[in-house]
């Protein structure tokens, strides 16, 4: 069990094509950044953050619907992600409050996975990224959690997710260091994996053609929302 899940045909080809067209034509495309800004020794890409542009919100929301569907599949399989860090209380068949545990998940939690995901988690900003054939890539081994000046949004990241928007026959794999696993880009495929150092990874240079992805994180909701008083 390596906690890396691959979902073929997670989004339609037509949605992939529209996302690629967005990064090809939108004026908001910039050089890709790492946690410390543009660093061409670590990452070479062209990116657009969909959240920054009002006209891209319908497309972003369309992608988020698929993200929720497959994130729910992920957390149904790895259900401690719904109860381990935040103790969740649910009503049983008699209406009595019960703490969700692995022992009662089948009866109390399995049919509620999607609303549990929505209660606990949110998506980070979504980036569409273009890696040029023979040049682009993210060769630096990296994970997704780190402290930030001014805020600590990155420490809320639980899993990463990415959608491959096109096929790459040679190169362009997402490579996980400790798991010794390379995932080949296939159009419409979604990958979900833990965000911490155990799943340090890199994006290899595409060789046969350009590579396009849409990527973000499933993140804990902020404490102000999770622990807000009811009423």
C-alpha cells in the first residue's frame, strides 16, 4: 500500500481540451513558481492560477466537481483521513452522537463520505501547467507541505492531486522517490497522493511532446471554520 491512487478517465477529454486551450490563450499565464518563487533550476513551466480570474471560475468549478468525486473515493479507501486528525461525531440510527472510528465507519461513515470530505477539506488554488517538450519539468525532488511567511496555507495540505490533460509517450512521468514509482501521463487521468515528505516526487522532462496538467491540493479547512460554534 503506497497511498498513491490513479484514476483513469477521471475527467472527459473535452474538459482536458478546454483546460489546455485556456493556458494556450489566456493572458494571465506566467512562469511557474515553487514555494520560493521562480527558480529555473527547480522548475521550468508556464502556469495559470485559475482562482485569480473571474472568467475562469465556471471552468474551475466544473473541475472541482470531478475533484470532489474522486477525492471521496480516495478517502473512502483511506478512511482514517476522515477521522484521525479531527474527531468527527455523527448521529447513529437512534440519533445518538457517536465518534466516527474504523470500527463503525461502515455503518456511520461510508454513506456519508462526500459530505464528510466537504466538511473537513477544501481545494487549494488550481494551476494549469504547461511543460515544454525537451525543456520543461520539475526535476527538484519536493513535497507539498512547508511553512510560509505571513500565513501557513501550505501546512494545511493533506494530499496533492493532478489531472493529466494529454498523453506523453516518452518522459514527463510523475516520479515518487520512496515508492520508486513512475506514473505516465495519460489524458484524463487523475493522481492523488499524500502531500508530506514520505511522498516526495518530481516531474520528469517530457521528451516526445509537451505536457499539460491541472494540479492542486486537498487541504484541511481552516480551524475557524472547522471549529466554529453552531448557531
